[in-house]
C-alpha cells in the first residue's frame, strides 16, 4: 500500500478534484475497522526460520493483547505505533 502511494498526503487530481490518497484510504478504511462500543483483541503469531552457527534455527513469537477498560485504549492502539511512539519519548539522547 505504501509503494502504491496510498499513505501520501500529497494531493493528486482525480476527475478535476484534488485529493490526498491517505485521506481517501482513511475514509474508505475507517468505517470497517472502527467498531463503536466494541472491545478488540490482537493475536500475533510469528515464525522465524533461518540458520544460527551454520545450523537450522527456528523461533516462534506469540503475543495477545486486549482492550483496556481502565485506559480505554484498544488492543490495536496498545500494540502498534502508539506504544512505539510512547517508548521513543523514553529513549536516551546523545
């Protein structure tokens, strides 16, 4: 989606109307993922296969998270860029 330019804020002209691809994507996408009053869950399973010390190696990572009633943060908010941005405020500066 990124490579297609769908996250771009740079306006393009379609049928004589200027639109930002990101705004179009957001308008189409959000109604399908925002569930008013619904509580969400995130389940993640990642399997990494490769080699370590010239021998086959495999690691499986699993994580789950749930909507937080106290903070009212969705599981999606808690497990994506929101937490990364919060964590970046606590990094050491040089």
